[in-house]
């Protein structure tokens, strides 16, 4: 694998994580628990979709085949997507979404902190902007974590179940394969093993202060770094890519 | 029954050093949530540089039926406007 190929796949991964997470969060539009939260969720969704546009645009440039960010978002099949499995899981109830957001925003804050010092200036620039957004996503998820965890019996039960269900999807966040290893040597990407220990130090106290029991799981899901996904991604793409598939190159 | 969370009044400062202007209200269970909700609703198009939130219950409002008594007497007292002074030379504003 050349450095250019590694960088392309790495950018797809950054872009796909944001795109699929953003698409899922946008499903809260008009369905939030109340108006203010509806807007908060869709704001966060748009932050994600905005950064996916930046990463995929750069990916298309690195690929050098004259594609655009829209080609990459709307014309790839599910085996060509590299988003983490946790991002494609259904939004579930509000507690489930808060749990997903806490896990992902803790991860994003740490990753973008590192990437804002990347030797690749474009990645560093996008990461610096994304870091500001993710710091807010983190605060939003953290505060809801406290409220749900220490709220009513029902909110605690739902939130505890969500953390329990999602925990087996946290392992693959820190997987490193050839792509990450090549780019780490180049000073472009970061060491996800270090991110892992920082992530645990960041999320554990929040879960403890939310009166949430830390799950113990003996199996971690994996596959997305090879383009192997859950059954959910195909359904997302059939919805998200419908227009481009039905009316190729449609413009408005 | 009102199932909404408590009401908070939102004041946004457009630029650093300027005044905070009332722009609306949000529902929230505490001040931290009120600030976040205000941020998401009223500053998403880059309208603000600072936010104040104040529980609506602490706002004391004048009554509509008192408007005659409170405000009409000021109608015919134009001499209270500082428009009868000659502008000192060189002053840009009084």
C-alpha cells in the first residue's frame, strides 16, 4: 500500500464517520424530546455533515480521479464505506443517542486534538475546526449523561442499557491497521492506542458520576476498517443515496 | 398541564463590549442547559459573542392596563429629548 492509498482510505474513514453519524443524528429532526433538543441534535448533525464534506473533498483530491465529495458520499457501495459500526447503529431512544454521542464525542475530541497537530496541513486545518465543534458535542452529551444517569428510575435504566449495548462497539475505535501505521510514521495520523487510554480516562469518571455501571464485555465488534458493516448501513445508504441512484448527476 | 421545562429569558450580545439584547426564551431544567439551548437556537447563524440566561419567573413586568398611567404622560414632553442644545463645536455626539 502506498502512502497515497493509505491517506485516501484514512480520509474516507474520517469523512464516513462524520457523514453516517450526521445522517443518523439528523433523524431526530422533528422528533426531538422537545423543540430545544430537536435543534441541538440537528445542529450537531450539521456539524458532522459539514466536516464530512471537508474530509471527503480532500479524499477526492488525493484520489486524483476528478471525483467530488458528492461522488464519494452518494456513489459508493456499503463495502467501500469505512465508518465505525457504532455510527451506523439506529438512533434508538434518546438515552441511546446520548450514549452514542458520549462515546463518539469523547473519541472525536481526543482524535481531533491530535490531528490538529498533523503534519498534513489540510487535515490539521479541518481537525482544528472540528475540535471546536466536538468540544461542544462533548459537553452536550456529558451533561445529558449526568441528567439521564441520575434522573428518574426509567431514565437511568434506559441509559444504563444503552451504554451496556454499545460497549462492544467501542473496541474498533482504537484498531490500527496498515493504513494507520503508515500514516502514524509520517506524522499524519495519531496513535489510537494512546487515544484509547485517554478515552478511558475521559469517559470513565463521567459514567461513574452518572451512576452508570461500567460494562464488562468479552467480545468486541469489528469489521468496518475492512468495509464490513452491520445490516444497518445498507438501509442508510438506500435512503441517503436514493436521489443520486434514481436520477444520476441530478442538479438543483 | 404544562409539561415543558422551566422558562428562561435569553439575552444575546452581538459583539464584545456591546449590550445584551433580549431575543427570546428557551425551556431548560437548569442554567447550564438553558445556556446550551440558547446557544443552539439563537446563535447558530453566528449572531452572538456572549449569552445571558435568566429564569423568566424573576422578570417583573409592567401590566398592560397600566400603560396609560405609565407611558402616556411622556407623550407631550419633548423637552426631555436633548434636542434643544446647540452642539458644541467639535463634538460628534452628545
